[in-house]
C-alpha cells in the first residue's frame, strides 16, 4: 500500500489545539524575486547615496558595484542551503543543523532582531518621506504614520502568505517601473565633468564606502526565511535570488551614476533625498520629485512588508525546535499563518519605533546580518565537509570552498569596521543569547549537528547513522513532492547484504538465500538452486558493475527485494568487471507485472548521476536504503 503525504507539502507545525497544520507552499519565482528585490530597494537607494558620496566622491558608483559583488558568497551559500533544506527559519535552520544548538540559538535571535530592526527603519522612512507632503510634520507624526503602516502590514501577513507575496510583486513592479522612467529621463542629463577625479578620495575610502552600503544588499537573503513556503524551492529560490541580485545591482549602479552625474557635489554630499532631488533637477521637474518620492515610499513599503513576513519565521522555527516556547509556532486555523510569531515581531517593531533611537540600532542590525552571512558560509563548509549522505542540494555553490572562504574573510573585515557601539551592543546580545540557551534551550534539544557528525566521522571508523540524516531525507521528500509507491515501501523494509571483501557469485547467492529464507516461505536450499538455474540461463549482470538476479517462487502475492553491496566486487562468470551493486528480486507468478515495474524503477535509479559513487560511499544498511529512496525516479501513482 502506497504511503502519501499531505498535498500541502509544507513542514508540519502544531496548531496548539492538538492537530497538525502545515505552512502551504504558495510562493513561486516572482514571489521570491519580489521578496528579495523589495527587501534590497530601500534606504540604500533613496537615502544612502548622498552620505556615501560624501565619503567616496564620484567613486561611490564603484562602491555600490563592489558591494553587489561582496554579497555573492552569502547569496550562493544561502541558495545551496535553501535548495537542500527549504525550511521556514532560513539562516537559523541552516546554522542550527550544521553548527549546533548554541550557534543556532544565537543565529535565530540575530536573524529575527536584525530583520525586525530594519523593518522598523523602513517604516520610519515612510513617515520621513511623508514630510514632502506635510513639511511641518513632527517626530510623533512620523512615528504615527510608521505605526499605522506597521499595523497594515501586520494585518496583511496575518491574513495570507500568498496575499503578502502577491502584494509584494505589485509593489516591486510599480517601484521598478518608476525607477526605469527616472533613468530613461535623466540619463541624457548626466554630465561627464562631474566624474572628474573619480578616485580622488582614494581606493581605501571606496572600500570603506562599499562596507557602508553593503547592508543595502542584505535583504537579498531574506527569502531563505520563507523557504518552507516556496514551490519547487530547488529552482525558484536560486533563480529568484540571482535575478533579484542582478536586477537590483544594475539598478543601484545606474541610479547612483545618474545622481552623481546630475547633481553638483555640494548639493549631493550628505543629502538624504538625493534621488528625489535629482528627479526634480531633471526633465521631469516637480512631477519627477513627487513620483520618485512615491517610489521611495513604495521601497520602504516592500522592505517593511517582506521584513515582517521573513522575520516572523525565525521564532516560529526556533519554537518548533524547542529553543523558544511552543506558543511561538501556533498557526491560525483559518488563515494558516503563524499569527503569534507575526504579532511578536510586530510588537517588537512598535517598541523600536516608539521608544528607541534608530541610527545605532540599524548599525547593530547590520553587524548581526554580517555575522549571519559569515556563519552561513561556514555552514556550507561544514555540510560539505561532513559528507552526510542525505545532504542533497539541488543547487550547489560553484567554486566551493574558495567562495565561502572569501566571504568569511570579507564579512569578518566589515564587522570590525562597524564601530564601537554596534560591536559592544552585539557582544551584549551574544551574552544574553548564550544565557538563554543554557537556562532554557539546552535541556530541550538533543539533535546532533553536522559539525558533530563530521568530528565523529574523522575520529571513528564505524560511523553510525545520525538523526540529521533522517531529517534531511524527510525534507528532501517534501521538497521534491514525493508520493511514496510500493517500491519505496519494499526498500524501506528490505534486507541488505553488505559484503566486506571480494567474493564469487556463488558465495553471494548462498548468503542471499540464507537471508531471504528467513523472510519467505521457501527453504534456503531451494532459493540457492533457483539462483543457480537463473544465472545458468543468462547472466543477470545488466551493465558493468550492476547485477539484478531475479527468481520466481511458489505462492501468491509475495514480492521482496534484497540490496547487495560489494565494495571489493563480486566475480560473475564471463564478466570482465566485478559487480558492486546488486538488486535481488524475488516474486510469485502473480507478481510478474510488478516485477517489470520494479526492473524499470531500478534502471532509473542506476542511471542517476553519481549513483555508483554514493552507493559505494554509503555507511550502514539504512544509508544504502536512503540512496535508493532519495532517487529522482518517477513514482507509480
């Protein structure tokens, strides 16, 4: 009987009422693109260029381009980890499973707080740009507008993840259209003379400025936090992230190029609304200023909206793993959204808006984000180095480990440049996080991380199966939308013959007969004779290294499989190459049709890329079963 999983395909979450609900996979490529792009196009484009120009001069254009390059290691690492472990929680989940519960606790809290703080900053930005309409607006008017926007986005996230994604697509689409109009209208107005003395302030200042604007690209990886709600994550997450990175980097560089080329240095330096001023100076005039100001507010909208969406998934994922109280993972029974986690995130944002100074908090959030980027690169190195068999990312970062090592060095350098206050505040946060882990979380988690697995693999010859491997297998089933069929059930319950030394086909048949005689109503001697007769008719070696011995026994409705591995090889008569993989099939006459279907399934499995390498590298019996179960063959419905 086939086993079926829920149609939703998402990870199971407690509803808090004795039933299990699932986060639905409703987000597609355009949702991923919009979440990533919307999280990047914000203050980094509409506020920072003037401040960055003050530090780097015209070479601020180069600084933005360098920042776009600096984010590539984090993007590639997030894409690989998301394609292997598409779970809500993103960076937290990857770091916890690779490095352990303590780093995971710190990563989860840092991810939650940093994204929430940046969302608060974006909401304040909405109020600040409202001054263009109400010049006399005071601080509390700005905060009131920010709180109102927070309430709107909170309500949207509570009602529907799919609705949130669709709203994000619309906002990002309008924003990109506005910026495209600005660029087309103002590029002819660019004066090359304003690019004179391009590197007058030195390459050192350019690198420092790249660090200043780098955090503008940090939103690119927010999409990993909602990976558990993305359809076909192995394709949509990397593609959406890469498209967003390319489009936004080009947009940043082009916009900054126009701003630098259309405004005098004295007017641009330190200006907090440079794009709007540039639009006003250009052919669009006052209309352009208003349109670009609307675009700026849309940018803040997208950042705040995607921030609440992604930040709320960290506490939910931590609660699921026992690192935060269970209440944080409750889902709305009506809307299927994590309402407690969303409300907690929004409440924190409200506190920040009403009571705290934003400037240093944004720097602290940037420092935490850089820490996460660094740890995510380490996570890829650990997952690769552990050689856990069921770690099977659909996207693999190119040039690994060199890209990750470069990212660790760059992000570590940028952290040291963030200043004393952010570093001290971050250190205090780390101490609080460590205390929370030892007081609350340590006793509630006993998972073995990939780091521990890697250490055990190095020091122990006989490596037992890790719990992480079973979890990764289940994640892969959900990710690939697998509906288990009869062959999967046979493999789950089959016997395994793992031959440690080179042997003959006769000896292999003898051992196989002994194992199968305990599972079937046929004697060992009868089974051995059937194997001999079948091999005498024609060789069961179907290709070099692979044999499929198959026999028919008396009875009804019986079918079984025996997996055989021989690292040193099995010598079959008349074969030049020893057999290292064997699928032994035994069935009754009424199972002839299924016998053919099983042969077809084995053919697809053996044709998979790297099948032989994974088969020979697998550990114990369950590892061998997993090689077969995780194949990408077409299942019977």
